[in-house]
C-alpha cells in the first residue's frame, strides 16, 4: 500500500510533520512517525481486508459445496 502522499504531501518532503520527525535516515521513517501513520494506514487497509475476507469466504463456500448435476430434471450430487 502506497502512503507516500502522507509521508511527502508536497513537492519538497518536510522533515517534520505535526511536530514529529519524519525520517530516521535517508531511507527510513522514524518509529514515532510510523506510529503516527497508523490511523491513515488503517483507514486505507481495512476496506481492502474486508473485501478480501468476503471474497475468501465466497470462494470457500463455493469450494465446500459439492457440485451438482441435473439428470432428467433431478439434482444429483456426487458421493
């Protein structure tokens, strides 16, 4: 999940956002900043997790239901 728009909201990335140091070094955000990003990450991630869970549940239901075949108008399930 890309959160670059929250880490670097302007053309020039600020070293501090909301009184929190953003970068620990050239490639890593600080732990405090990462912790402060939790509400943003959660808001973006939860809908995707819910959608994935619904998809998985649907697929599981499809796999757990035995296939049916209709023969002469009667529904037949393999044993």
